[in-house]
C-alpha cells in the first residue's frame, strides 16, 4: 500500500532516506513564499512524524542524511548549508559560503559523496559549486563556470566524479579529488530549456538527465555519447533515480506524475498520478524497496517498488496513465 505523510504547511521540496531505511526526512517550503521552514523526520512504517527541525527562517530546498544517520545536512538561505543533530533536533554546525550571503543567492542542491567525506553545494546566483570537506571542515574545491541557476548535483557511485547541471544546457562532470573539469557535454542548445535533474546509473557508466519541455535523455558520459532520448514527456522532469540493482529507473514530473522505466531497454513500464501538484526531488530507500515522492501538494507519498505491488496499484484507470 501507498503511505501518505502529511504535516507540512507548504510545498515539499526534497526527501531523503536514513541509511537504515527506517526514517525519511522531508524539506518544506516554496520559492518566494517561504511558507514552511521545517524539516520533518518520519517513521516509514507508521507514517508518523518523529522529529521537527525548526528555525531555518526560510524554505529548505534540499536535505541529506549523514552516512551514520545521526545528522542531517540541509540548505539554508543566506548561509549555505547547516548540519543538524537528529536526536537533539539542534544545529551543530553551519557551512558558510561567501557567495551565498543574501536571499537572492540560494543554495538549492546538496549531494553527499558515497564515502561521506564531501558535501557538494550549488544553487541560484552562485558561480561555483562548492565541494566541502566534512572531515577537515574546509572547502576542498570550488568548481567554476556555472553561469546560470544550478538545479542538479549527483556523485558517481565510486565517488570519483561529481556531475552538475544548470540552466545553460551543459552537463559538467568533475574529478572530485583534483577539482578539474573532466567532461563538458551540451545536452541542449537553447538556454530556454532548463536541465533540472540528474542521476548516475549504479554501475557509473550512464547519466540520465531530466529537463524542461519534457526532455529526458540518457548519456554515456565517458564517451560523450547520447544513448537514448525518451519520448517527449508531458512536463519538466523534476527528479530521477535508479534502483540499486540498476534494473529500474524512476522519474517524477511537474504535472505530478511518477513513472517507472526499464533501465536496460529504456521502456516505460508504469505511470501514476496520485499527487495533485508537482513532484520534486524523489528518493529511493537503500534497500530499493520504497520510493518517496515529495510534492507541492504538501504531502509525501511512500511507494513500494516491487513489480507486483506497483502493477496492482496501476490496475485502475485513475492511477495508470
């Protein structure tokens, strides 16, 4: 069954599962309205809130669990990012960025390296992606060249590369250890089409990118080769993620749709429209058994990923598109 998590007073921007998969954190708020500044931690089994992290002062656009599950990293307008202690529900550290010192410069995306050492931060009106060394509490690298708003960050599974996308139409892949630009690939040639989401495949060989105007593509990034351009989607792809075994891919759209794809054949398998507003950055549990979808309808839905359960859920015309 699908579980519905309700408690945010505004739209929900992002979700993250804890490493043990028992809890999920959700980041609240909407750009410009600043209507919900809370991060809520939920029990996945009961759909009940376990903790509320308050006092951000503005919308929270992204949230990530630490590898031991004791801390949460969240964006903060006018600062950069903050680190929360989940048990005490208190801020234990701020990560300041010199170029994020106003409400016009918003850190919008976070990504944690697979080894838990680096936190990548990027956003709007920021010329750099900042790679923060969590162990030594310092900037490891500032990755330049982002001339427009950044909407996506993702680490390769081996932690050696970081992919960034923004509204200039380019995919950039960086060497995490040297800070050098490894690849720069033109995904679109017009700056009116925003690149909005990205994900590495579990084997690290492919990157799937969602964009405005219904664009969805998968690239062999090492050889800079387009592998597949999906049929045009009905709206912007807001989120992309893969199952841990690499067999399935999941996407979310601005029109409130969740889609399930065969990641090997690129075929659409299922589509659902349970949300009544845009779905933002989705997350998959570490065991691959549950998908969490945050929406501007103020709710989060938890979906079972087993083919049998999803197929039975899509049995009615209301849920199958």
